[in-house]
C-alpha cells in the first residue's frame, strides 16, 4: 500500500517536474520573442515525422540510457557519480585506440573495442571508488576532477599519438564500426546503430544484478546503510568499488558505442559535452530504476533530437532544451510535489484538530 | 630572464583573480553548510552578463555590477532548492551549472542573430597602475599594475578573513556550517544565514566571471569559463576553506592555468604538453583530498539540508 | 507563585498525538521533575516551552503572563534556558565562543573576546562550575561539556532552566556533582525543570513531580509523599515488578574468553586497555559501566567490527581475533547491536529482507548468486509470527515499524540463528515497558537453552536484574566482578567510578 503510494508520488513528481520544466522553456521563448506553442509542436512532430527521424531519435536515446544507468546504479549504492562525463571520454578513448591500433576481423574488432570502452570506464571510476572506500574521500569532488583529467588526457593523446598533431583522429575502420546497414536502411538511412541494443541489455543487466543477485542485495544494502551492512558481514569497501566500476563501465559503454556507432572518430574537445549531466538528469527523473531510466532517456532523447530540428525549423536556439533539462532537474530535486502535499497535509491536520 | 619572471608573475595574477573571487564565494556558501558545485554556472552567468551589459552601456563598471547582480539572481534558485526545499545540494548545483550555460548561450544566440559568441567588448576594464608601487621591479608590474578586479579580489580575501573570525556574523556563519541545530537553539536563524551565504557566493562568482569576459578576455562564448568554476572549487578545498589558504591555492592554480597558456611563448610546451599543465590543479586536489598533501576536511554540516525542529 | 504554567497543551505530528492536553505547573524556586517513559511526550512538551515547536492547542503562562513562544530567541527573552540531552555545542569552537554565540558582545564592530572570557569565568566561578573559557569543546570531557551547556543558559540570564535527561551520559560521581550544582542554582533563585525517567534521581533532588504517560497528563504530586514503586506504577500505568523471574544459572563450559584485549577508538586513543572476560554456556554476564568506558568498542571488537590492537578473543576454544564480521557470525555469534537504526537494520529494506541480512547468501535463501525470494519470504513470515513482530506484512519497509517491533525483528533474526554466544547491547533502549519485558524474557530463555549471553546496558537496574554475574567496566578494564544478588548499588557505583572494592565472585 505504502509502496504503491510512494511509486505513484515518484511518478507524479516526475510528470509535474517535466511540465514545469517545459513551462520554464516556454517563458524563455516568449522572453526572446518566439512562439512557444509552434516551437514545441515543431519539436515533437519532428522527432517522429519520418522513419529517419525515429531512427535518429533512437540513436540519441541510446547513450542517454547508458549514462542514466551509470548514475542510477551508483546512486543505489549511495554514490553520486558525477564522473560519468570523464568515464565516457575514457570509454571513447579506449575504443578509439582498439579501433585504430589493432587489426582484427569485422565483428570481433567491434566487440573488442566495445569491451575496451567498458573496461576503460570502469578503471577510470575505480580510483574515486577506491578513495571513497579506503580513505573516505567524497566521490563528488574526485570525479569532477577526474572529468577534467580525462578531457586533457584524451586531447593530449589525440594530438600526440592517435593523430599526427591534428585536431582529430582519422575515421575508424569499418571492421570496428557498430553501424549495421540493414538497421540503418530500415530507418531511412539514419545513423541508428547497435548501441541501442547495448543500452537495453545494460538496463536488463542492472535490474537483474540489483534485485535478483546476492551482490545486488549487498550493493543496495550498502547504499541505504553502510554501517548495518558492515555489521551484517558485507564488505562495504568491496561494494563501493564494485558499484563505481560497474557504473563506470556503463559510462564507458556509452562512450564506446557513441564513438564506434555515431561519430566514427575522436576529436579534441575544448570543454565537456554535458553527457554526464544528461545522465544525472535521466537517472533522477527515472527514480534510479532501470524502467524509469528507459522512460526518462526516451523523453530527453526526443527533446534533444527534436530540439535541434526546432532550431532548424523555427529558429529557436537549441540551448532552450538545455534550460528545460536543468529546470526539470531542479524541480525533481526540490521534490516540488512532496513539498506541496506536505503543506496540504499540515493544513489538513490543523483543521482536523 | 627578469622579463620572463615578470611575465609569469603577471599571468599568474591575471588568471588567479577570477579563481580567488569565485573560490571565496564558494567559501561563504560551504562555511554555512551548503555545497556549491554551481560556482561554474555562477561564473558563466557573470561572464555573460558582464559582456552583454558592457556592450550595451559601454561602461565596464556597470557591466561588473550587473554581473554581480546576475550572480545573485542565479544563486537564488540554488538557495531555494537546497535550503527551503532541502534538495540534494550537489544535484541542485549541477543543475545551476547547466541552467546558467543554457540560458546564457541561448540569450547570446537570440540577441546576436544566432551567433555563438558576443561581439568584441571594446570598453573593457583596464589595468590600473598604483603610482610608485608599479615601478618596483618584477612584482611591481604584476601586482601594482593589475586589473581593478585583482585589487577587488585581494580586498575581498582580507575582508572575508576579518568578517569570518572577528565578527558576530562570521561566528554565526561558521556555527551554522558546523552544527546548525546548536546555532538555532542559540537564536541564530539558520535559513537566513545560509541564504545570505549562498547569495554572497553568487555575487563573488559573478564578479569572477565578469573578470573573464571584460578584463582578461573581451567577449563571451560557450567556453569562456570552461571549468574555471571547478578549479575554484578545487582551490577552496586545497585552501582548506580558509580565506588565505584559498588565496594561496587559487594563486597557485592561476599559475598552472597561466603556464599552460603562455607556455608556448617560452617553448615550454615542446617538453611538457599544455594539457599536462592543465591537469595539474585537478591532480593536486585529488592528492590533497586523499590526504597525501595535507588532509582536507570541510565544515561538519556541509551538504546536509537543515530541518527546523527536526523530528 | 507558579513561574511556568502550561495548560491543555496539545501537539500532533503526522500519525501520532505527542501531547494530548497536558498540564504543567512549576513553582518558582523548585526543582520540578517531568517523569515519563521513553516516547511519553516529555521532550515534545519541553521543545514547545523552548519555542522549537508550536502547540496546536493550549496556553502557556510565564511569570503570570500569557505568552506565545515563537522561537528559542523568545524563550531566551522570557528567561527560559535548556540543557539538551544531546549537547548543542560547536566542536571546533572554544567554550567562550559557544557560550556567546547568538549573543556576542561587540566592541567597535568586532567581537569582544577578552570581555566575554572574563564574564564567562566570573559566572563559572559563582556557581562552582570550574570551566576553562579558552578550552576547545573537542578537547574537554563530557561532564565539562555539560557544564558549558549550563553556562550558556546562565550567561543569557535564564532563570527557568530545563534539564533534558542530563544524567544519561554521566558517571555516578558526575551525577552527584550535577545534583550539587542544581541545588546551588536553586539557592541562587533559579527554577529547574528536570526531565528524567530515573526514579532515584527524582527522589534525591526534586520537590514536585509531574507524571505523563503516552502523551497524557497523569498527575502532579509532591515527592516527599511518594516512593519509587508508586512513581513507577504512575509512569507505566500498572503495577510493575522490578524482578525478572528466572532460576539460578547452571553455567557449563566456557564459550567466550578474552585475554588482555586492547582496542582503540576511531581517533586512535586506547579505550579498551588490557581487558579480561569470560562467559560460559548457560549464563548471562552483564557489563555495567558509565557510557564511554569502552563498552561499545569491546563489543564491536568481539563482533569483528573494530580492530583488536593486542590480546586474544576465543570462541569455543578457537581464536576469532580480528576475523571478519561474517566469519565470526558464521562461527556462532549473534549480536543485538547498540544502535538498531545505525547497525541493526537497513530501514529502507523490507522487514523480509532485514530478516536475512546476514544469511542472504546461504542456502536456501540463495542458489549460487541468485536470490530465492520464495524461501526468504517464507522464512520471514515464520519469524514475524514466532516473535510477534507487529507489521502489516513482510514487504513493509522496516522504517515504518515502531521501535519495539523493529527491535523484536532484530532479536528474532539473531536468536533464530541459535548462536552459541549472544551479544545484547542496550537491548531495551527507548522501548516501552511491554517490549522491555518481552525482550528480557527472551534473553533468559536463551540462557536456559544453554547458550552464553553477554549483556551490556547503561541502565544499571537492567544489568543487575538480568545478569548472573556482573563485570563492572571502567576505563577499558574490568574494575571488578559482583554478584547481583548480594551486592549493593553503592558498591557497584563505586566500581563504576573507578573505586577499588567489590567482592571477588569471579567464579
């Protein structure tokens, strides 16, 4: 009974927050003199208009699922992985290295590159996990710092090792690509790739791990109460490190599949892309459950892809979508619905008495 | 050789200034018990507002003032979410970062016909020599022929020190960050103290951001701030939440940032890639946190929402 | 004259009515006890008087005037001060800084530190508190910290002083000192409201006592017309027998033996310093002592939760020193932890999941790495029934249960594993009398099944009633053994304070 209520209120919170966030976006458009209704209409319709658009939307959703899972899984163990951004970059980097430096037969090449990406992300998340477990250092600050180190590491390697002083690497060989022509042609030649299957499998994995295995029991217990977990004979340190590494591997998978499926080369970046933040947004809106994350990633994916078309069609700068995301997160975090119902309940109690 | 030294010193002071301002802003917030990951966003909105208002009014001082106001305005949602609504302060701060970046880039595009950056600001803040002192060799040109924001930053550090340790306001601020319930039972209004602190952090980070767009640089675009808010956060931790510690840490990180930029001039980057120099502040902060470079421990109640009465 | 009058105070929180039309009348210059069980509503009432909560209904009169106390500031203006059960002190601040916080003397815009220190010293001397104004809170003893709390009130000129369970953290000697200080304060014209559930202390210092039970006012009586038994039955609502029914113990072979144990606390300070202890099958050994004498660390060391620096712990003649908690559990140690919310339960897990907190990986609850929820649920259903854990169902989060039922859940889990040694740390803290009786009975049952029980409690009465032998711990060592049947409270009190007597009844 209570559980159902809690689930309902989570869903309600998410829904209200999304609507309020879009309202903030509408106000932003009005301020700058655009028509929000037309803009939103363009946004939503363009995401579904043609098979091509649907394919592109799915492509946009795939990394959002993976980064959402990364944030959500860590959160279940009581860890806030702000480092998804950096782990994503390392995932890209590892996949690029395998793709460019190894010569393997098709399929195997791609599989090895994807696995390398997952391992890269996991290793990049290992250090914050280790520091948290052994020295009690807060993972938020460490992962933020690791994000920048990853960025500069990737840049220095692209310039000095993976290319001859250029700003980007050459294209990866097709043997390592995640593109699949039949899939692409099904969606009117969209850049949809195998990444979506990796993402869906990862969501399934997260569910099974957390709620069906003994390790998952430990991860969740540690997340809720590390002292009681220690008392019950679980290794809190092991759980923290494991959780960070699985989380990092999801982020690494996102990076690898984006690189091997979508962009096809690694470029020097001046700043972070914000993919890690998107993961936080997705996980938070999806209440850190695999199902919720799939839904939230779909919503953000539609907004992102539709938003870029909206810029094209209606001339509304794409950044308004980023503002909508940020506003949604603020509303979800502030738990605006709970706050409202609490006010209401307090009043009711008073009147009753 | 002396020229090189002067140059390095000058660059260090130049790049340390915004970091000092933003980090001291963070100090106020965190000393009151509110984590402020949003420094990056507050700097961004400050940089944006500084550039746009200066372009409109042709007066950088009004631009600086507007940046401070904008910083306060964007710190407000962080305060409301994390103090009144007891949201997770880290999440709220992250959201502020993206809100600020989204809003400012969106507005730049809207204001300047879809351009990704503002036009060049012609009337920037200019170096203000202090007669006599600026003639001292080496340090004179760096310290006493600096931008007004630099003098402001140093003044802010000194004022913060006395405010924090010598006045009732400072004592209450620190008490609220260490043990809010104790402070409340002594009649200190925890919510009000935290609001004031977060808004001060907005003002200072806003000023720091303006320093990037109308003093060091002369335009605003998506990468104007590019992580300097996070370096400020690092400086706050590395400086152990202490005003002069923060001054030292921010200066050192300013040196690292500056070196990465001017390294080419001395040919330094042929031996060490500039990216490695860029990494330095972040690596050092991790080492500091891990306890290899002195243990960094924040205020006891930082990050914890406060509930009045509490049951 | 009544200096404080609270009339018909009602305060509810979602789900419970904490205060239901309570009356409190306190005369000027008296020590007035507010007596009630844990959860009776004492703290809520005092938080209302101190302005931290607003009552839903009722009137408050202070010094003959009706008032609305909107916050601690207002309470301060009315002359009301409170020594909280959990000290409200900023650790890195000095004594003086803590005292002046919120009310800082200012000279030319700056805090007048010297003036403040002088004043603090003056007040401290006047009431015989002997506090160093420059010491940092983190460096001074618990008793001293409490005196800083008292100074905070006096500095603000409070004349109505609320003491919220002030003796829980003190040694018997410090309690005597506190009683002396309270008498001094009353002589100087202060009025004291003394919140407690300890009858002896009421009999010793109080003039009047107001009894509340389950949020309701029961009676107000003069202490001189009362005795402990009558106060107890007023507090609980029925006759309570202080005795626990049990037969003489029939101890057998040694189950737990500890030799020369050294353990440090989290700051690396030695808190268990060469301790020896032995518990045999079929007996309850009680550990008596003032909080902070190494009890917590001793039990954590046995359970593998804290590192042993030196010494040996043996279970059934094989060494378990510094083994992991899991190995120790598997070898037959059950542990009812001191803090059930911090250690005992994962509050956001269901009751069902909490029942297998240590055994989820074993057959039949898991097959390989796969959890077998059918088995887990069946098992939990059985325990909930057998131990009378009141819960809507086993899928309810542990957080939603009452404290008594949470504790019953833990006891069910720990006893059902049938451990050779059961460690029970403060097993009845914060529970009502019904739950306390249930738990006491189960502990004796465990003993009678031939298991070893090691009981630690800060309530001396509980240790004396339940144990077959009592070890008094002082500064991390066993200061002496006493036979609870033949010893006197005075004797134990002396040992607890580091005195060196006690009848040798080691075996």
